[in-house]
C-alpha cells in the first residue's frame, strides 16, 4: 500500500466513524520516528495518520529553520518508505496558529495545489488550522478561506473550536471553562462552513482536553459534550445522520480507556498521540546511556566503545519501543485489524 489518495482517506474516515474506531495520529520529528510509526501501524494491521507540527517541521529542516522545507522533505520521504508497508497512511500537518499560517499551512496548501494542477496527488492529505487563540467569529472567517483552498486541492481541513489547555509548540492555553466546546459553537461552525458541501473537514471540539503530561483525574474530561454537539447539529440539520461531525481528540495523554472509548462512540475518528510516543522513543535511549556510559563516553582517557555510541545501536531499540506504543494506541482506539484490504 502507500500514502492514501484523497478518495482513500475519505473512505478511511467514513469507515472509522461507522465502525466506532479512530486512527492514531502520530507526531513525528525525524525519519526514524516516522519509521517507528509505520512499523507500529503495520504490526497492528491498522491504517493510520502521520503528522508534523510547526516545531517538528522546523526541526526537520535543520539549521535553515524553514517549516515548509522540513514538511516537504519528510512527506517526500514518507511517500517512498510507506510504499513498502502493507498499510495505508495519511499525512497531516498539526496545529497551525494564525501567526504561522503564511509560513506553514498556506504555502503547503499551495504545494499541493500545484501538484494537483500537474495531475499528481496532493502532498499532504489534510492540514489543521488552529484558531483556538482568536475569537470564534474570526476563527470561522479564516476557516472559510482555508477550507476553500483545501477543497480546491482535494485536501481535508481540520479546525479547532474551543481551547485545548496546556502547551504544545509554543501554543499555550490556560485550563479553564474554555476547554469545553458548546452546542452553540458547533451550530455556528456549521452556519459558517457547512457540513461538507463547501469542503470536507474534521472538527477538533474540546471537552476538557489538555496537551502534555497529566495523570488521570487531574483534568476533567467530559466526553458527553461531544454527543451534545452531534445531537444539536443533527436536530437542526437532518439528513446528515446522528453524528454529522467527524471529530478529533486532542490532548489525550493520561485519558482513561473508558473516556477514550466513550469519545469513539460519539464520532471521534482521529486521536493525536505525541507525548506518549515521545517518551516511548526516548526511554530506551536513556536506559542505554545509563547502562553503557563508560562505552558511550571516553572516560579517563579511554577510547570508548564504538558499538555503544553508534546511533544505530540505541536508535533501533527506541524505534521498537515507540512502535509498541503505536500498537497500544491502535488497540485503545479499536483500529487493530481494520486496515484496508
């Protein structure tokens, strides 16, 4: 298989909502974390989503610090290596706030627009506009413009209404009542950008989500809010089923399995996984360094041990551990064994 075409990505999301499962969306920052994500999906026999944040994209570009360069480079790499796996993955760009639109999302949409004009597939299958830091009216006004551009390039847009607490890539929000999206917010969103007739989109509605690390119970998730949103829109706009939105779960670290599964029942088709896979990748490296410090370092004038400081030595264990965490995510999200045939 390979990177999903727009039509296949649409099929993936439809199957997820109908089957009450979701795809893990794994943030990657290197070719090796990308390989770990692909390996995990393959081992779980699950399709999935690989995504790049603004900070990850800048990091990927090296010293040039160009988010577009980093994104394009990894996407091109992904198109090559993913073709060797018996799964299908979609490529996505994560949170893009207003001040980064001109340096990240808009030019990446243009890259895909030019590819489509040339008879090729878009480079990325979806992009996220994060307007959580601006008033909802402004958020939706910008969403209208971006959705039109995404639709023209056969790309799905993701937008966020409400606020995800915590911090990710320099976007920080307080933990307060704004973490909970209201039915009024959802209805206003439909009034502005429709329910697919103006372009396909994913909706990141918030129900107490917080980025980063927290223990269960520290933040009050209320998944039933997602049902309230779906019910309100379904009642006002009949003909789109009882779950008119395809929802995204952000800030899920520390969520209980019960909370995750409840969110799936209400139409979540994509759940972002970043903090947990970062730790899974780093933990074996730390273990290797502590256990082999006298080989990694040239202690007391010695020469060290090349086999212990060769990055491939500890990199492979990091990849293996991260892949296992991806399999765990697929299990939690019920996507194991659901890959397209």
